[in-house]
C-alpha cells in the first residue's frame, strides 16, 4: 500500500501541473498565446510588453506577459526558453505595478530588453563575459528609447566642474543615480577613485540616504518618468536645485568608444535645472527579440504589428518611438529572417 502511494506521487504532481496549465490555457506560439519576457509595468521592458500585447491582438494573438523576466537574466531566459521565475516582491515597485504572473505560463517565447544587454548576451561580453555567447538570439524590432549620461551637483555645493573636487580636496558625497553610465570611469578621468573619496571623508552610494545627502550625482536617465531605472533624477531634480555639468570632450570621446554609446545632447528642459543643451553620450533602443528557432511567420507578424500599431508607443509613460531607419538594426545581433522579410517588403531595409 505504501509502495503504491509513493509511486503515484510523480503522477499526481504531473496531473496537478497539467490541470494548472489547462486552467490558464496552453501557451505558446502555435496556440497564438506566446509568452513575452518583460518587467514591471513602470519599467521600459514591461511597458514594451504591454505595447506588444496590445499591438498583436488585432492579428489574433493573445500575448501572455511575464512581469519578472527582467534584469541581467532577461536574455538568458529567452535564449534558454526558460519558464518564468518564481515571484519575488520588489521593494521599489508595488505589486499592482509588478504583478504576479498568471498561473500556467509555459516557456518564454520572446521578450524585450535594452539593446546593450542583447548585444552583450549575444557576444558573451559585459555581464555575460563568463558565459558562452548566446548566438541563438535574434532581433525582431529595435524601438527607440533614449537615455543620457547625466552629471549634476547641488547648487549649494558650489561645484561647477568635477575637477574642483580634487583641486579643493574637500570631502564629497557622490550619488550614483540611475543606470546607463560608468561613474567609476568618469571619476577616474579626474583622478578620483572610490578609495580616495572615502579616505578624504566622502562616500559613494545609491541608497535612500544617499538620495538625500549628496553633493554630486552621476548616472543615466531617460525622460522625466517614474520608471525605477531613472526616477531618481525626477526626484532629486524636483527636490533640490541642481547644476547640470558638462564633461570634457576627450572624456566624452572615451565614454562613447568604450561604452559603445553615441555622442548626443541632453535637451534643455529634460529635467528641472537643465537650461541649455549639454553635450553628453547617449544610448537608445529597447529591443523586441526572440530565438533563431522562432517561426518566420511569427517574427513577421511581430514586426508587422509593431509597425502598423506604432501609435500605441506614444501613449506610454516612456519616450518610445518607431524609426524606420533603425528598427531593423541590432548591431551584431542578427535580424530574424521573418522580420527581415517584412522590413524588406516595406523597403525599410534593402
């Protein structure tokens, strides 16, 4: 009797899992219920997930969203066709904006990720340097989503140039704000290091305390938004009077070269305190991507939906836009043949 009960446990578990999946409906591309790897609803990748979901509905697809297929794991999840990870509360985002995934989601079919993460995962560089290149990743559409390297000092600090920190040797508190910059490289250009700053009585940090008690902020930011990646700039620019600081020409050239970014301008008015265009380095691109084994017809449908329904982009809280000259470009990451067929038909690419 005991033996029979033990041998039935695996069957019972399988039956329960099947029932859960059945209750939610089987997912996958053949069922027209593909699973999209996204992030929280405030986050660029989660906002893009909801755009894709709405865009594909007129073509008969019921896109299911994974709201926690995020961070550096995002391209790993898509590349390996993993199922959604277990839910973990995010202290930075309330659950209503980082919801639990619906039960029974199958393997992730495609997703959204910042173009630099996609490039690094494909090449096996950056956060993926200790892993094999994920050469099965394919671009479907690269949607514009600009961000800027930003440097600012509290007006009360009197700092108008980062070179003043070393010259005056005062204790300085540095806030690393947002993502998308190389604060260590920027400080090193001025002969500063974390160790030297701390030895002189200063500090470098990104905690809640640092957002209140800082002299200089260095980081990346997009538009004025509540996205967790960038909202620190929205908060501090509203709360404090800031002097936004330009960086030297040779440093900008180095950041553009080493960080695989482009030269650009921070537009006047992007945040309170930016009263003139400021030269900087910029990056743009939230990529919709999948795997090489994705059916050509599905990749074609995604590319078509994002083009024909591109008006959806303008109604998000982020600065998404569709550019026919770049939507098909993923640098080293190959374009999926199905998507390429669509863009060639539209003459967006040759």
